[in-house]
């Protein structure tokens, strides 16, 4: 499952933290090509399906 991001990860990461204050830098540690690891980690932490987490991240990336 590959993330489609419009903005750099650093900016997306800050938006994610603004929207969910429970997320930490460790939770949001992301390396290019390891999208599944990130999505799996966030899915467990947020108790949401991976697809929902992926769509949420992408929507924050494309919107201001």
C-alpha cells in the first residue's frame, strides 16, 4: 500500500500531530518505501483500518 503525498512528509507529519495529539514522532517515523510499516503502526494505535488511515494521511497531504 503506497502513500500518495503531495506535500513533503515533514509537513504532513505536523498536520497529523495537529489533528491527533496522541501521535508521537515515533508513531510517525516514516522511511520512503516503508509505507506499510507506517500504516500498520498507525492503524493499531488509532484502532482504524489501514485503508482509512492511508486515506486520512493523503487527504491531509492534499488539503491546506
